[in-house]
């Protein structure tokens, strides 16, 4: 077969000629070309040509033959979705497959694909039996179950309908006068058999001659796949600027895997203003043939998440997307409070919540005057009432109606007007519900949850692409190009490993049979011949053709495909594109403004965060300003088990209660081991109850595990306390104020011990790793304890030492230093410290150095210093959640930021 010449489309005879195309895209293109030709000739009305893709044409022929013969004499047609259900049931009934832990749904799709492929190439059941192994035997067993169900119900699959149509002796009753085949590279044996049957029935079969364009084809090397797409997009922009009416093709062999990347690059180059607020609906200069799964479109995604919440517990991710969705009624008026609710539920550590739990949470939080969710609350209460009345089981047809009622209660698809794509999505959703109802013919009654899972699978498998006016740049996959011509064409990805395509035979059909029947992707000679035909056809599809390849993918160097190696290599310099800014200002000289300061704080300003502000300032000035003054932070992501923060809170609270009661080492030492263990156990149990039972989702078993772990850690720490010289616990969780450089801080010290000499030992409990060297340097990693020391000295008290109370499993104990050693612990005299702070071996000098550094850090913070200047990128930026705000990745790429 050859590529189609569109020039003959206007010469079709209405009522006599039928054009059968290899793809839907080609059918649309031919109809559009015909209509444009009619308009150009001055006509205001005309008869539309009969242009139809192969699958739609064969189905139409089957229906016409059934109608002629009488509907009672033919099996009822089932859709592809209904047929897939039969294959899924057949896979689920296969005990051997289940024992291999294979997913029935995936196996069903692969089995149906293999069975239809065998039908397309007319491989007999006996040939499969004779040549097949275990996988083929399983395919045959599943196919037998499917066909038995089809016979029992009086149904027919698409492959069966094609076979019955081909073998019918009455084709002459429905045979068109002339059929024109457009865009077929090669017919499958089943297609060829049907065409031959129609030819025998009197139909004239014609192949469109190829349209040969005397163009120039060149090859071009690009740095990598991303650069290759960028250059293709820039070439399309140049072609459009030279001729706005040009038809441009961009071809990718791996379009399905790179859809998102293609969208971003071509939007950036061809329609950069779409990122401007209010311009998202601006018409694109490009169109992509490949749609996205219907479930990925926001309107449909919101509907699926809403139904999930109505029927079963939702994850914190699903709930957050539901609460923040603009497609739920009342979202415009309650957007802020709904986002706050999402953040609060995440902060509570709630991983899953059902509808009743959500309603209860909102009721408990509604006392705050700034928290108003009346509209959402009303909808959720009504949804809860409706959900309670749902039947335990029903047909998918009934569920489709009930799902619609549930969504109506929630006000889906929202209050604001939908744009064109969203409206088309809504219409597609209604079609999806109709498809779900039709699937019920095969499945019978099912639970609401099972039906929702089925609906979600249908949405994931259904591909949707909004209809829009034709765009000058057409982006498509390699197999969609037959029959199409362009003014300019760019074909990407033709390196030596990808073209000809690698072999990929079907795993369920014997490879020997696939080669014998000349099936695609099964034999090297077939793939080479196919690649030759496609390359030659593409080279003749436009007057200017570029075949490109990436010179490197990851660390692997690539060569051009041997099929383009003899072409002339284009040597034009690589083009560059600076994005929207360049498009907006052209060659205008720009002034560079770097604003790295917020407005200075007024004297006496109280800031939230305590010593954490100074810690952030030391790590990165931008981080401190963003946290303390902008209140910037990411949403919490609840994780399974007790979080590190809650674990630390439990230990802190238990130790607070214990030392509040004991108050001295004497009281501690008087406790027998059994009594001490009982007291610690009681304190930890009460702390767990307060922190984990206060609205937490944790089970009793989990709480018991955390309790036992915390008891062991505290007892291990108390071993060192019992070994110390007598001391008094002067305060636990002591609050104190500190004003430094005009900034007021409120601090809370975990514990303050009075040592035998009268000096204070300041203790900070840590459940993670500790290192006293984190107090050192001009930008200390953890200046918390030195900051506390400064606050105590401002109260005219003498601080004799600082220590971490480490509660990390296996490392329990005290570590620190001061004016003297604390025997029985890891608290050393500063003279004994191997790497003293800033080289100071005297306690007084060390405190003076801390004071100097802390005052400078607070002074920088107070002045509004907001430089993106991390102490060390590899350490301080690794877990920072504000990188999108500071844009450090761009700064690193520009060379403005490094670890040096």
C-alpha cells in the first residue's frame, strides 16, 4: 500500500465512493481538505464525502448485513469494554495465574491483545496448540472461557464480527460500488481477506496513489532528547513565522511516554503566554494526536475522588485534592477555609478518614470564628445521608444513576463556568457512565465499591482529547503518519538503537509462529523493510524534512539510524530560546534588579519560632525570613506509624512530668528499679494517651509499641542521672524571654539543673543524632543551647554547661561540655574537648564567641537579610521544602550559587 494523495479527495462520487483510512487522524484530515476545497471553489453547500476509519467501516458493514438478514439471526454485538470484562473474568478463574501472583486485569488486557492479533493474522487455534508453550496454553484456556460465555449469551466480539462478515455469502447486498484505501502501509491478512471478499462481491477497490513531494530531506544531530524536542519546536516556530498558513508535522516514536515533556516545551516555544494568568484557554498553535487518560483530566479526577469519599475512607492525598478542587460546589467562596482544613488534618497525622470522620472533624473545628465551612458541611451531611441509603448491591446501570446523584449533592462540576475542554470532559464523563451501564450486561450486580473501581478503570483506559480548531503544528506518533503530507516535517528520535524498531514479539504467541505469519515486531527483516518504507514515505511527505537523533541519552553515546546515515547533515547552529521573557521584550535592554532584603523589623518586635529563627538564619537567611516572617511551609505528609515529632513530644512530656515530681537526683536515687520502671511506664502511658489518643488514628497495638520503646529509652537516660553527683532540677520546660539586637524571642528550655557549685546545666532532649560540634562556627548548625545560655546569663545567672539529653536508641545519655566535667556522663570540661568552639579552650571565651555570632545572626535577621545563601547546599538544602520559593535550582544552574 502507498501513502494517499489528497488531491483526489474532491473527485469522489457521493453515494458511490467510500474512503477507508488507516487512522482517525487521516479521516479527519481528508474530510477537512474536502470541505476547504469546496469553500475555495465558492460553494456554500455540498454533500460530505464518505470517509471513515477501518474499524468504524467494518462495524458499519456488519450492522448493515445484520439489519438486512434480520436482527434475530445474528449474535448481539458487545463493545470492547464489555469484551474486556469477559477476559478479566476468564483470567480470574485461572487458578494457575493466581498462584503466580499475576494481576488478572493486566493479564486480561495482554491476552485479549494477543487473541485479536492472532485473529488479525489468521493464526488457527490448532497452530497455537501445536507450537505453543505454557503461556500459549493459558491464552487458549482463557479464550475458550470467553468464547463459551459469548455463545451462551448470544454475543459476538469485534474479531468474530469481522470473521463472520468476511465469510458471509451475502456481501453483495451491502457492497459499496467503490472503496478507496488511504494510508495503509500493509493490510493484515484479516483485512486483506475482507477486502478480497468485497472485491468478489462486485466492489471496485482502489488504492490512492502516493503524493510525491519533491522536497529536501536532511539529518540533524541534537545534544539529547530534550534538546531535540526544543530544536524541533524552534524550527516549527521559524516555519510558522515565515508562513503562518503552513502545515507542519512533528513526529515522535515515543510520544506516549513523553507527552508531558512535549506539552511543556511546545507551549513554552509556540504559545508562551499561556502561563500568564487568565491566558490558559488561549488557543494553542499546536495539536497533539495522543490524548491523555480521561481519569487524568481535573474535572473527571475530582468526580472520582468525590465518589471515593462517599463510599470508603480517603487517603490524605485524595482528601486534600477533593477539598481544594474548584469542581466541588461552593469552592469559590470557601477556598481558603477548605485549604486550611486540609492543612489541619495533615498536621494531625491523619492518613485515612471516612465521610463520617470528616463531618465530625469539621464540626469540632467550627467553633473558630475564622473557620466557616457551612456550604461544604451542608453538602457533606447530605452526601452522608444519601450514602447510607445506598443498596448493598445493584447493577452498574443503577449505580451509574446513583453516582450521578452523589455528585449532584456535592455540586459537581462546581460553580464557575467551565471552559471548552472542561465542558467536553463533563460530556465525556456522561458517556463514561453510559459505558459503565452497558458493562453491566456482562457483570451483573455488584457492590458500590466494586462498581466505582470498574468506573475508575474505564476512566483510566479511556483516552480523551478535547476537540479544537485545527492547529498549524501537528504532533503525532510514528504510526499515525501514513497518508499525511505537510509543508515542513521534523521526525525525532531516529538513532541506531530505535530505528528500525527493536523486536518486541507478543509474549503469549509462539515467536516462530509470529515470524511465519509475518507479524509486526517479530522478525528483523520485517522491521527493516517496514522502517525503509516509512522513512522513504516520510522523506516524501513534505517539501522540507528533518530527521534528527539525540547524540546522547544519559551516559550512552548514540549514532544516527543507518536508514538516514546517507542523508546530508544539516550544520546550522543550534537555536536558543529564552522563553516568555524574551518573547515579551524582544531586544529591549533589561535592567537587572536583585532584591535580597525585606523591610527591617521595628525595634522590640516579637518573632515566633524562638531559637529556630536563629538556626534558620544560620542555615540560610532566606529560609529564616520565609519561615518567621512569611510563615512559609509545606503541607504535612502523614506517614505510617508514629512520626518522629510525636515520638519526641511523648518523651519530652513524660520526662517533664517525671522531673516535676522528683525535682532532685536524691528523689531519683531513692527509687528502686521496679518503682522507677513503674513510674516511667505510667508517665509514658499518660503522654501517649494525651498525644496519640487526642484525635490520632493510631491503633492500641501501635501505641503500646511506641510506649515500650520510649520507656526503654528514658530508663537508659536515667542511668546516667543516677550516676551523677547530687543536683537539683530547678526547672522543666522553663519559659524565658530574650531581647537581642532589638528582637524579642520567647524560649522554652527542656530542663535546667543546678549543679553542686551553684552553676546551671542547660539540657535539651533530642531523639535524633546529636553532635556538640553543631554549636561551633560563625554559622552553627544548631545554636539552640548557646542561645539558651545567652538568655539565662541575661537573667544574671551563671551557666556552667550545656548538654544534649540523647534519647536515640542505642545512644542514650548526655553529651556536652562546660566549665567543668559532670562525672558519670558524657559532659566534659571544655579543656578536654578535642575541637573546642572557634579554638576557645576557656569556657568564658567560648560563651563570648557564641554571643558575638548570635548577635550578628539576629542583627542580620532583623535587618531583613533574605539572601539565598545556604551554609552548604548538599547539607542544608537536602531536606528544605522551600526550594520552589527560593528557586535555588535555577541559581545553581546559572552559576550564582554553589557549595564552594
